């Protein structure tokens, strides 16, 4: 019965919706809820991060990752499931960071060697590299304290942006029976409700006064209305296997199909093979109308693997707007976008219109082979034709081939010798018979 219902529902699905092995996750579905960037009184290395599931359904975190440096460095991949409206604790180094609370995944040393006390730009990405939540404290942490009390940085409202400074506060001393390895209380709420939850300061209302209508600011309008990023920005040409040094001469070229200038600040481009590298376009990066933008490897630090790789162009909201995948790269040939698809070319055109040139050696070689085969075929046919004509005309008195003439001479010679021998034998036999008769007549 269940299968029949699924089939009926499938028939009514819009045909324009592409199939995806994993459902898209909306931003702020899971958030970074508490950060112990300072560690604990036991050790500055006893750092931990807490996530919170805002929904009433459990979510599988397989393929997700927690990153620092704005998505460039992976702190650690996530595993398992986060329960509905539940917490998920990530501990650094070992599970003794918060001894009486079990971490939700095996602790690691964390990529990037832990959190910097000067601040970090954290991002939570799902299996499709979509940004689900981020906390941009690249200048300095919004809250939290180091020595002597080591108080954590707690989120106030899980429905408000994590990069809003006013949405964070320092643990107010409330603890939830959590202690470090030495038995000292942890000034934080790992796997528990934050001490500053819901305490965002709201402006006091003054009902007795009639205030003029205040239009929302530009920033508020941007928050209320989703940002629509421009389309028509594509990966246009790449050079994975350079003639010289790959680390210096590889490059990626983007193209703007629009007839107007486009701002691509905070867009990202990343590869997917080996050590994943993400390059974020700096503030103020713009592409001219129908223009091209060349990104050298020394700028992006992205390695285009000669054996094959995949590149993704990602908008600031995490949407993947373009993808290109290539196989083994020929030496000093660029991979080009064309109207009929992608193809390799020996003519490199960084910053210029793509020119597709097939290697001349390959064309000449194929031409020569074809000509040789054609010549051999014609010669063979000609020889066969001549031989057939000889055989056909031989029967009507035409000159036989030399081999046939020799055979005939030998045959005639042998026949003549045989006939001559027979005649000689008959003559001798006749003489012998005559001599015998003559002897009888004489009386002998």
C-alpha cells in the first residue's frame, strides 16, 4: 500500500524539479550555538563547540563539515545524527574536555590547530557545501572570556544570524553541572540551554508618545528581503597541466554573460579532489559587462589536478551556480566551454575569446594513414584487375605470362621426347622381327 501511495505522489511531482540524492537544508536549520574558544581552567586546549537543531525532526549530519577561515580550513567532518530540538557537542583532542558529557562524535585535534583567541570566521556547511550557519568573528570574538574564569560565548537567539554581534553574550556564571578533568566547574552550558538565551535587548516602548513612522533602514530591508545574486557568471576556461610549473602557471577563467557589470564579492570557487581549497572573492570584486576574469593559481591557491578534478562556483548564500568536471589533462592544453560542450584546445586564450584548435600532429597523422590505406587499396585493386585481364585474354591467343610459357615449352619438349622414343622403339622392334623371319627362311 505504501509503495502505491509513493508512486501516485511521484506522478504529481513537477517534471522541472531535478532529482537530488539529498534534500536541500535551509539556513539556520542547525546553528552554532556555543563556542568555548578559550578552553577551560584545566587547559586552553580543551575547546568545544555546541550545535543546536532548530527543527522538530532529527537531521543526518553525514557529509557535513565545520570550517574556519571563512570555509577554507576544515575543523572536522561531522558524523551521526542530531536529534530534534537537541544539542550536538564537538570536543577537541579527547572526550575529557567535558568529562561528564559524551561528545556526539569522536574528538580530533581539529584542523587549523584549534581556535585562535583573536577570533575566527566559522562556517557550518552541509553535504552540498551549502552554508547552513556562520559566525564571522574574524576581527575578534563577540563574547566570552579567557583567564581567569574561562567563560564561554553563548548564542542568544538561534533564529537570528550568527554573525550579528548583539546575538551573542558571555556565560553569566550559570553552570549545568559540568566540570573539567580537574573537577573545576565549566563556566558554560555544553549540551544545555544557554545562560543568555533569549536575552537580546529590545528597545523600550513609549506608548504615551506618538512617534513618526520610521522606514526600515537599508540593512533591515536587506535582512527582510532575500538577496538575489546575479546569474550568468560561468567557469569559461581552465589550464590544469601547464607547460612550465603548475603551481605558477595554472589558471581559471570566469565569464560574465550579462550586458552589465556584476559584483561577485564573497563568491567562492573550490575544487573537490585531494586537499579541498576554497577561494573567496574579496570585497569589491567586479566583472565588466560580458567580461572575462582570469584567476592565477598563486592567487586562488587552488590545485587543478592533472589526473582530473571538479570545480564549483558558489554564491555567498551557498548556492552552487556552475560546475565543471574534467578527466586527465593533456599537456599545455586548456579546457574550454563551447556551445556544444567542453573541449580541449592547444590555443590558450586567458582573458580572450576561446579558440578551439585540435593538435595538428593528430590531424596530419590520421590523414597520412588514410592516404596510405587508400593508396594500398587502389594498388591492390589495380594489380588484381591486371591479373584478371591476363587470365581472360590468354584463352584467345594473347601472350601468356612468362611462367605459363615456360611450363608449356617443358610440356611440349617432354611430349616430343616421349613420341620420339616410341618411334625409335617401334623401328628397332620391326628390325628385330625382320631378322628373325630371314633366319627361318635360310633354314637355320
